[in-house]
């Protein structure tokens, strides 16, 4: 199946007629092609967005809300179709795509469709000066949205929905590794009555298509989720052009477990927070620190549960671990497992390629637990982004806090304890944009999402996203 660009409400081939093979991770086979879009395709998308901006920015909040909620409803109506496409394109278990990815994409449109009707500006009366100040929140214009391959539609819509809700028009690029559901979204937008040009989806490589978006002189803001190195490159290009930037980047998240936790809840959640989506979530707790008084018990129980996880074809409903997203990513994760061994880490379970019967060329890997001796090793400092976690004991709150913070990332952290005073101390001191206490991945779309240090710049979610996609203008009137 050949995917096409979605520009001005129409589907069209790339101008240079260049194509990129699209692989099915479950069997390693090519099952379609996507446009290898050029600068000219991005320019078409920009001109389409520019022509639509004046009318869309003046569209009433009620009309914008109605269209976004209609998109949400159509995604729910087409749940099975989108679920199957996401699972096939990404390699994730179909049960996960159906329970999480597509429903969350629908929720993104519904949330921001409602949020825009409640997004209020401020006014300030200057008492004694016979003046009043009020703030206008105006859409930026044409913005660029670039999303990753791990949660394809989930994160694609997480950017697009607030951008268009706020009155902007968008030139968007999904990952070239997982383009299918973004392509299908164009059909949904047309059916929902989204005006032509409000959303333009241009497929292609980051080095060409993505580069053309970030360096376009008239695309005024860039929202990007992906790797830290790519984020640094985007900042280097876009910052001198004075573009607004939202960068959601990598993570190397600590999962800190104290002996006073609710043990069974912690154990089950830690298996999930380690290996959900094949560990290909920037929020996964990839460094597990366990209080030494319970370390051996945890190690035994955790490894036993991990060994029970089934690696299998994404379409099997009892599959826990599907295929990694691509051959190159599979090779990268395997390289880190070898690095862990070379550094003296002990493989407690996993570490091997899996051959699934009938799909022997797919990119399958056993969930892997590595016991490490210190937090300075590369497998504890560098983002692996696969079904690999490390575990090690700690003695004191001070020790684990030091290790938790001694990485270049600061996206999320998980803390397991029933000590309220410890909770308050540590949540205050952990260098992370998100801290979960006695839970993981419990999300409220109203809350700010993002990281510190090399995990990113800015925040998404709730009114934070609507603030990013608008410019504040103060008006002062003397009366």
C-alpha cells in the first residue's frame, strides 16, 4: 500500500516521485511505501496552511470544538481499523493499541476540543491610574509538528489537537517508521469537516522533510518529540530564527522502591513500567533501585514475573511483548545488552533474540533484566529505549536520590513508599518533570507534561499546550 501526503484536504504523491519502503516489524517484510517528500512538498503544505489560517483563526471556539470532538468520535468509531494499522506498522501488541494508543488519540482531540472553550485570558485593573490591562491569546500562524514512532497516533495527535484548537494551521510530519495511522487520520479529518489546509501531513525522512519544516522561515513554532540529539539539532537550527520551541526528548527514568511499599502492587506495576510497549516509551522506569533490605526478595520475584511475559506476534491477544519497531533499533538494543555484559553486568533473564514461529524475520527480543554494580555504567546512563532494565540495591534515601539525579536526563521518576515525609522530601528533590508515587503512567490530560535537563524544553498538556500554541498580547487602555 502506498501512502500519500495529505495537503489542502487532498491526498497526493510526492513531487519528486520519491518513495521509502515501509516495513512490518513482525515479519521484517516490506508492506508498502511512503513519500520521500522534498522541500517542495513542505512548501506546498505551508502554502496550504497559510491560505487557510485567516479563516480558521477567526472560526468561533464553538465551531473549532465541534470539529475536534467529531474527529474524536470518528476515531472511536473506527477503533478496530486504526488499532490493526497501528499494531502492524509499529509491532506493538494489538491489545495495547486497542486499549491505549487509539483511545488516547481520540481523547486528545476531545480534551482539546473542550479545553479551548475554557481557555481564558487575564485582565488587570490598574487602580488609581484609571487604566485596565487585558491579555489577548492569539494563534501563532503556521506551526510545525514532528512526532516519533513509539506511540505514533497517540503523540501525533497530542501535538496537532492543541495546535488547531488554538486557531493555528499545521504542517506535520509523523515518523517515517510508523506513518500509517497519520495517513488514515487525513480521511477522518475530511469526514469531520476540518477545513482544507488546517492540517497538512507531509511524510518523509527527518533529514530532508523534517529539516525543511524546521528551517522554513515562515513556520513560526516547532513542537517535536523524539531523541535528544535530534532535539539539539532542531534547537540549533530554529533558535537563531526565533521560533517558539517545544522539545520533548529522552529519558533514563529511575524507579525507586522502598521496603515499606505495597509490595504486590509495586511488583506488578514495575513489570509494566519496565516493559510496556517493548520498553519503547520515554517514561519507562529503566533504572530500578531497590532498598537493600528487600533487594533479594524483589530480584527473585521480579525476574520470575518477567520470565512469564510472552513474546509473540502482535496480533495474538495473549502477546505481552511484540516486535521492536525496526531492524536498526533491534540491533541498537542488542548492542546495549552486550555493553552491559562487558561492563560487568549480570544478565538475570532475557538478552536473546526470539524467533517467533512463522515470523522468523521479525524483530523480537526477550525482556531483559541486568543486575549492575554501580550507576555509572553506560546501561544506566544512556537511553536504550527497549525491553531492557537494570536493577541494583541502595542503602539510604540520600544515596538513591544522588543516583537518581546523576544522569543527563530528567523526564520522569517513580517512587514507591508509604512514608509521607519521605514522599514530600523526595518528590521535591528529584530532578524530573513528572514524579509518580505508588503508581506509574497515571495521566490527567490537564497536567503539564515534560522534562528538565536534556529531557526537553517546555511543557505539553492542558493549558500549557494552548499557551505554547498562542502568543500573548497585552492591551492597556486608559479611561
